[in-house]
C-alpha cells in the first residue's frame, strides 16, 4: 500500500492517494487537514459523493471533530454521532 501510494502521489497527486485510501473504507470522506488555531484548514479532500471536489471548507476549530483529535492527540471514532453521549454538547453533532 505504501509503495502504491508513493507512486500515486508522485504521478497524480494527493487527491489520487486520498481516492485510493478511501476506496478501502466505507467512509464518505478522506482528507488532510492542518491545525491553524482557531481554524481547521482543509488541505485536500476526497468526497465519495462528489469525487471532483478537491478541498473542503475551512472551519472554526471548536466546531469540528478534528478538534477532539487535536486536544487528545488520539484517534476519535463514533458509530452514531447523535447517539454518542460524548458528543452531546458538540456543535458538529447535529450538523
């Protein structure tokens, strides 16, 4: 996988790598973001429903799930955001 991603990156760019990685999951999005407090910057994005889209929107850091990752420096997953009690007060939960 790593060798293939390196080849894709050199030949076709980061969007092609995200497309390939996303094809191996059931997730809608795969992306690269940069923490630039107080803003989360979208660097590159693959959206399964809009494969021509290359970037997402920048967003206030505190309104994103990425902020949880940044604060805890750990991965964050949830199977059902509206039912997850950890996310009850989070602004992104019902977005």
